[in-house]
């Protein structure tokens, strides 16, 4: 069977980072980010188009300068549980922080979503970009990279251990034998590690896909290493074709180095397609979108987010970019390092750096349906992704992609023409992890 492209939908309500003007679009309801029907409608449209997953990002820190969507949004697992009851096939991936959660609680919540959805849950493990989150959780400072990523690895290991608490035949529920539970099939975890001490067992059995699928979204050295060790999907930053190729090859290589099958980690690059009847109309629309979003005050705030929500108010806009690298050591180090490097190399002022944070960059996926399908095909063949994480401005834009581009990808044999599985693992071509206790017993009996 030829390799197929995976598609995920990434709805952003009234506008995420850089989408400063989106909330003003008359087609966007001002309460989209807290309207469950907005998410259900989009999930159903994406499911109708046979997409693999709906992806919900999250953060737990705001100030008044944050993107419109961040200011007023639903908690991802609550949101996805509601969407689960209105969909049947599409995967439901929610972002949750391993820095500001406890493994028992989060493992239980994801296992619940996995049951509610019939085996369609995914967890995007983040270590939290926003350093200010620490103050909402009793800490004066965000944990450093090494601690956050060490904690993330142990967190996932504990969650996976808890998800294996019950073997698949743990509940005979046999009235004749008066046996509801077979206690030999229930296992405590008794984990004692550097960051966590968790006894278990979890009070929830495994779902139709065994365990929720682990996603990860980090670009630093530490982030890539975590992905290679435990992730089954990645939300990658994208960039140019060459950058995407490098990232893809790097992650697959690291995954293989950990003794894992590189096919068992699916890399989704970000894509914000702009589709119109003609290439010219799409290119025009892309430029219009840029103008709608271009706002110096908002660009400055967005820039500050990479430096712990730093307020540039006290700085002269036309002076050289200030030396604030130390503020990003614990948060968005990778993006901050890139910003500082460029500011130094090109001798940019604060105003210029703020402008470059929202610089006009052509997306590769802009044009008439045929053009966009050609680019998707070319990028896929060039080894840049396994899937695309698609963000559209409006529901109309999603429709244009679904009606125009998806049929072309199907005609070319690049995208499914029907769902062949009901679980997220099934649709992504990921194996169901065998329960560790069942496996150990099988090995012992060999
Ligand atoms: C595509 C993508 C999506 C992300 N989504 C989130 C998110 O929803 N919440 C969050 O706190 N961080 C998110 N991040 C940030 C990462 O989790 C990470 O904190 C950030 O990239 C900085 O760490 P790094 O230097 O390891 O990349 C995302 C990153 C990428 C590339």
C-alpha cells in the first residue's frame, strides 16, 4: 500500500499568535473560542473530509496583551469530551502540560477521553511555553529546560504505566462464578522516580486503542530528544522545504537511534493554506490577511511572549534590540535565540524586530486547488512530513480546502477515500501497545 498523507485540523477561534485581526472578520463569531458548537461543527466538517484528527493547543497564562483566542478559551479535555459525543472517527488531540499537572490526574482524564471517544484520544505533551504559568501553580519561577523535559519524560512513562493497570481480560464480570474482577489482571505501578511517586493502579481500563497516542511539540534539543524517545506524533514548526526536510530526517534518525521504528512517529508540519478559485486570487487574499493582522502593538506583545511575556514599553523602538536573552532561558529559548541572532546579525532595532515577528512570508500552500495539491504532493515526496496540521481562518476556508484540494489528493492516491479504522491509532497506522503485564507473562511462559 502506498504511503498516505495524514491531515489534522487546528481551529483557532478568534485568532491565535499572529492572527491579530482575525476576531474582526465578520464571519467569525466573537465568542467562537468558547462556543462548543464552533468546535463540533469544525470537527464534523473535518470528519466528513476524512481527516485524522482535531488538534487543540493550550496555555495557562495570559495578560491583557495575549492573542484574542488565548484570552477566553475552553479547557482542551473538557472541549474534546463534548466533541467526542458528536463524532465517530476523527482523532481528538488535546494539549496538556507535563510541568503543571500531576500524572495520576492527567492519565485518568486522558483515559476517560479515550473511552468516551471509543479510542480516539491523543495527548500533545508540552512543557509550557509561557513562563508566567508557574505563578498560577505556587512556583515563583518556571522550571528550567532540563528539569521540565526530565519531568516530561518521567510523566509520560508514569502515565503509560498507569494506563496498563488493567490487562484487557481483567473484567470477566462472570455472574455464575461471582467474579467481576480478576485481581491477577490488576497491577499497581509503585513508581518512585526523580519527579514523581505514584502507587497506582489507575481506576480505568484500557480503551479500544490500548492507550492514548502521545504527541509532542518542541523544537529544542531537549524537545527533539523527548519526541524521539516517546512521541508517536509531532507537531512540527514547518518553515522552508529544506528546514522541514532537515527536521523530518533528524527526528526519524533520532527515533531509530532509540531502537524505535521511525514509521511509528508521525510528523505533522504546520500549514495555513489559502485556497481560492485562481492562483492570483489566493495570492491576493494571502496579502490581505497579512495586512489584517499587521499591528505593531500586538506584534510587540507577541515578541515579548518568547521572553516570558516581557513588556517592551520602557524601550526606545528605534534603538538596537535590547539584550534580554537571559529572560528566555527557561521558556521559549529556541525561538528567542533565533530572534536575537537575527537582530544582532542584521543590526535591527526593536521596531524592526517586532515587524519581523509578523513579517510577510508566503505560505507554500497558497493557490488554486490544483496548485495547492501539487505543492502538497511535492513536499510529501520530498520527505518533509507525514501529515499536515491545517489551520484555516474561517469555516469557509476549511470548506474551500475540503471541496477543492482533498478530492485531488484522493484522485492521486495520496489521501484516504474512506476511514478504515475507528481509532486514532488505526487511522495513523500506529500499533496498539501490548499491555506490559500481558507481554511479560507471555515472555515468561515462552
Ligand atoms: C506546533 C507547535 C505547537 C505548540 N503548542 C503548544 C501549546 O499548545 N502549549 C504550549 O505551552 N506550548 C506549545 N508549543 C511549545 C512547545 O511545547 C515548547 O514549549 C516550545 O516550543 C519551547 O520549547 P522548545 O524550545 O523545546 O521548542 C508548541 C510548539 C510547536 C512547535
